[in-house]
């Protein structure tokens, strides 16, 4: 394994680790969400609760898997592309 291949492997591992860290920070949801259902209480009538959708992005495990899969595919391509041409 030459120096370029080591750099590629390191970059792929770092990208995968960062995507899992971001997933954990966003709450570890299974699916990516773009809206969240929020309950609001009315000030005049405390028993009355309304629900409304708020635009909020939540990183999911499906997005983490996609980023990991693409980084492995691209990293594998460059790993074999930059290998030594000499056969020992």
C-alpha cells in the first residue's frame, strides 16, 4: 500500500466517522426528516392544543448510510486507480 492509498483510506474513514457523529448529534433518528410536528397550547384556553408542522432538518441514519456508501465506492475507485503498477 503506497502513500496515496493510505491517504484515501484515512479520508474515507474520517468521512464515515464524521457522518456518524453528525447523526448522533442530530438525535440518532432512523429516517431523515424535514418537518417536525410541534404541539402549541393556547394562552386563553389552556385545554386547547393545536399541532403544527415546523420546518426543521433532522439528519437520519438513511442519509448517513448513503454518505458512507458513496465514500466507500469513490474511495475504492481511487484506491485501485492509484495502486502501484509494479507486480512483485
